[in-house]
C-alpha cells in the first residue's frame, strides 16, 4: 500500500528549522529516540 504524504505546514517547518539548530533540543530529541529504541529492543514499555 502506498501512503501519500500530507501537505506540509510552512509555519511548522519554520519552527522545526529553528529547533534543529538548538543544541539542547537536539540532545533531548536524541535521548528520547535512544530511550524508545532501548525500550523496544528490551520489549519494555
């Protein structure tokens, strides 16, 4: 099944572009990704 992407929100994209340059935002995002991956690998929730 092919999924069709939603139209992008220019305002939301601009917010994300600003956040990507914020060191603490990036570190928190990386930590959350690592935590979720670890939980999934260990089959914990």
